[in-house]
C-alpha cells in the first residue's frame, strides 16, 4: 500500500530556501509518479511539481519554474522538493502525492494521484 510522509517545512524569510522531503513506502519508487501540491490559505489546491516513475520527466507550475527543483532517490525511496528564492506567495501547506504507474510521465492534476501525505507547512515571512 502506497503511503507518503512529508517533512522539511518551516518558517523562512523571503529569498530563503527550504527542502521538502517525501518518504514513500510501498512498492519500489520505480512504480510511482510523485507530485507535490500546495494549498495557500483560502485558496484551492495547486499542483507545484511532479516527477515520473522513471525519473526522466518532470513538470513544474509556471509560478515555481526556475526556483523549485524536484528530485528522487530510489535507494532511500525519497522524493525531494528544493525550493529557492521563496516568496510570500509560496506560503501554504505542501503535500506529496503518489500514483502507481509503469508508463512514465506525470501531470499536475490532483485527480491523477491516488495517495496523499498529511502535509507539511511552509511559511515565508520576514
């Protein structure tokens, strides 16, 4: 059974960096596409980034391109989201989500992901 646990959130000043981690349990990581989503206060859930099961394909929301980088460590079964140049608009609850697949590719659509973590909070403020 696919389960995900996020960590790494916290309070950071504008311009700072954070690295979020998503620990994946279940099948080997090669069987899952993993996505990061976020929800800002009073806003809808937004897809931030995803990486496919092969690690070949990544996607990013326009709002984070050039600032965020998604990566995965197959041996540790971890997926990371490196967030640089953080701004107040990046504040929110961040969730990782997983989708079992062998076909490659990934999307930023919530409906494509079947399992979700509990989330980790990111606050960007001076």
